[in-house]
C-alpha cells in the first residue's frame, strides 16, 4: 500500500516538473497555438504576420489610449544616440528585445522595470563597417533562452531568467572582410539561424545554423558563389555559378547578405530566407557578361535539418538597383480562386508585391504596390520582370528610376490582418538618378557600390530628357493597405511615411513616424483614429500583449539606421533630442513625456593655424568619399546625429590624425582609417575641416554682433 502511494506521489511530482517551465519558455506547440496575451516572435507567432487577435483596444475606445511606461534604451557604446529597430517579444509578462550593438533588455512588461540587461563586449570599430548604423533588428526566444547577434559577428545564447551567457559563437568566416550583424536570429526546428550584413562593403553572404542547446555549427548556406577556381561548397553554389560570368570580379565578395526577418513553417519544415544586393551594383563591373546572378535578391526555402535548398525564387534577376529581397516575410493561409492556399508574401524593394506558394515556390501573383518604372510587369509564366527603357543598364547614360535604392518598402515590417484580409505596408515612391563611375576599384571597409550618390537627385542635370511630367520627380510616402488576393490597393493614407513598421489587431493598425507620432488607424478604411505625440522618430514595428486582463501596445522609439546619416528635413530629430526608449501605451494612460529640446551648438573658434590651400580640393574629395556618409554636411545643412566636424574643439584638432589613423576613439565607435588613408590624406581632410570651421565661425560671429 505504501509503495503504491509512493508511486502516485512520484507520478504527481514528475507531472509537476514537466509543467514547470523555465522563464521565457516558448516551443513549437506554444508558438503554433499562441495565446492572444503573448507576442512570441518578431512577427507575433510562426506566421510572422505582425498581427494580434487582442481586441480590448477598439475603434470605439482608442481615443483613451495613453502613456503607460517607458524604458531608457540608450546606446551602450559612445555618446551618439542610435536607432532602435526591433519588435519586442513578450512571453508570460516579460518583454525581451534588443538595442544598438546587440544589447538585450529583459523588462517587466507591465511596468517597464528592468529585470536584466546584457551588454555585449563589442569591438566598436565595427561601427565603421555598418552601412546603416549599429542597429539590431531583434532577438529570438526559445525554451527559456534568448538568442541575439552582436554587431561584431557573435551569436550569443542567454539565460532567459537572468541574462547570463550560456554560449557564444563567432559566425564570421573571415574577419578581414567588412561583415557585421544587424539581423535577428530565427529558430527552425532544432537549430537557430543567423545571417549577416555588409553587402555594400564587399563581402560574400551566407547564413549559418547552430544547435539550439550547444551552439554547435550544423550547416552553412552560401548565398552567392565564390571564384570557380576554388571549387564549390555545395551543389547549390555550382548551380548558382552558372548564372555568373566566370570572369566576375570575385574579390568584391558579391554580396547577397541576409539581414532581414526570416520565417519558419513547422508543418512544412521549411526555413524562408530573403537575400540582398550585390557589390558593386552595376553588373557590368561585377559580372561583365551579365546573368541572373543567383541567389541575389531571392527568396530561399531551406530544409533546416540539413541546410539544403528546397526551392528559390529570384525577385530581381541581374539586380543593379539595390532591390533587395530582405524585406519581412509573411506566411498566410488564404483563398485564391476559391481554393485554400498556403502562401508566402513579400513586398521587396523592387516595387512588386509577390504571393508565392510556400510549399513549392510557385509564383501565384505579382503586381506593383507602388510607383515602378524600371519594369512594366512580371511575367507569371517565367516569374521574370519585363524591363522598360528605364530598366536598362545605366552604363552608357544615367537613368531616372523609381523606386530609388531605398525601395518601395525597406526593412520596416509590414503586417497582415486575417480579419480584414489586408496587408499594411510602409510604402514610398521616390525617384532617383542611377549614375555610375566609369571605372571600379574595390576598397576595404568602405562603400563599394560604385554609384555616384552626389547625382542621385540632380534630375535636370542628368536625366532631363527622361522627364515627361512633374510627377516623374515627385516623392510620396504612405501607409498602404493592400489586398494580396486581388493585388489591388484597398486604401492609402498619404502621410503614413516610410519610417515606422506596422502592427494590426482585428480592427486597428498601429504605426510610428519619423515626425514623432504614434498613430492608430481604422484597419478597414485607413481613417486616423488616434495620434500620440512622442517627440521621437519611430522606425520599429510595434507589439501588443495583455497582462492581468489589460492590453498594452509597445514600440521601440529612437531614430537612426540608414537615415542616421541623411535625416529628412521634416524629422522630429531637429526639434527634440533623439532619446532612445521603449514606450508602452494602454487605455486610460497619461500624457507621453517628451525628450529635451535640441540645443544649438555654437561653432568654437578655430585654431590659429594657417590653412594649406593646396590640400583643400583633395580634402573635399576625401571627405565626401570617406566621411560624409556618417558625419553629413556642415552647419544648417548638417543632417546627421554624428558630430558636425566643422565644430571641433581645439583639443580634437590637436589629435585629429590620431583619431583618424590610430583609432584613439575606436571604442566610442570611431574606427581608424589607416588601411584607407595616408597621413597626407588625413591632413588634407583636416585642412578642409579647418576651412569649414573658419567660415562657419565667421558667419555666426557676424550674426551675433
């Protein structure tokens, strides 16, 4: 009798242990059958729709939405505010998300109280290699562990309860190349996959899978081939190589990096990865004979068990415009032609909205979701875009092309609402002059696209003969509601802007803007129902969750990314300090606190130094090539959060060459340029800056008199 009671107690004990899961427990069963209260992946669940069925906040009461709490997610390295681009994950009342450099925050999602923070020991010199700032696009949470990629290339596995490091793996194959990581990890079956960035800087893209528990490398999938003389790593690369000129400029690496949100279908056991652009952009320099150049700008379906390719679809064969296919992937089950279809949807940069069968890769439909002039349509039989005159090579003459290199939709996540059947896209239609330099030379750690950026918007100078009306050179931005079944616009809100990702609930759409607002729209009509002024430029996609029966909406607020270096004049960044933070809202909440207002920085008196005029022309050229991307122009035209170099202190002037060539500020994110610049080069730049400072100081003094 006693033995039977012991057996019962042992059984109860075993059952209890099984039910006690670690903090941050997410598994395949839970993410597939998500409770509405949680937000378990960047896109909510495995479908990556950026949708929640929570409906406490409705059209009728959204006017009562207000501030609940905030958390300071300021940069952990240096003193430059950095952009926030991740969508927070919330499980059992705990929020997990990432910030600049690969920092990770675990918060009480009801109060914003910090539970723990992971500050990676990042080599800040990698900031020089980041084309689009030192941002991070999110974490993966699985079975009590949190996975994050750091800017300098490590995939780190953290304990979800306390943030301690369980394992860390160097994902880079060659640290002499300008690889970085800004992409989020993706769990698929028993592995976690991570991609990388650096396509503009001359790297060869790949994704790598690691064992979830041990960090053991399981497989690596190269996205573009290397030099055929060195052989091929896989049958996929041998196949891809047939679409490249054997005499391609292989030292350029060829790009194809995977830096966006991926997706995983557990039922089909397929991992979906979007791939990026090449280096250089002009195909006549990288692959002179042309070719499709697989697997650039492609969607890949990979078996996560062995890393083998199941199917692929290339959105832009022979890509020359930076039309990446790294935009977020959405999975959905929809009826098309009265038949249920398991589909994959993407609105890549090239301006076409793609609906594919996610089991086979079959193209179901592709239509323009924004203004497009480089192609007339996509041939549904071949899957290929049909090029127009504007889509021809810009080798012999500049071309007026829309969308521009930023695309019709960039990384900011679109969302799909299964209730309305609509996709909500941060859309933009921006024309650009595509103009290349006559020659190409690969250089380390710098932009190797070989585009003449100085002529991007000089339409009359370069493409006057291609302009048929004023509309050809107009830019527009919108929050776009798109029907993926009919492939038509449902509604369009004109000042939605491209900056904020979207999230939807049954009857609402949420989006932040660079102008400092967090907006809520009617999901069916687009009517703006609520607008909360935050004083922050917002780029990230929001999240929503419920605790103790109360629904919250949260978003990471703080401007940066590619726009760090080219702030648009209407950005709120010119009025308020770029206070990077996580803000949560709820019904009955209060007024959102605003960041401090921007203070004008006066130009210091320049050192009493004779300017060597013979170096000025060289200094101007070098500044535009090496410096302007981060530091921007000067004075009133300074559109960057990085320091205005016409306002250097005397102390900085005294060590200028040491900053540039010896990297004495590298741990603040200012790497040395000794592999690119000589002492004479550095001095030429310094002389140019001295002249700019002298002129700025003179103007300010005249005004102040």
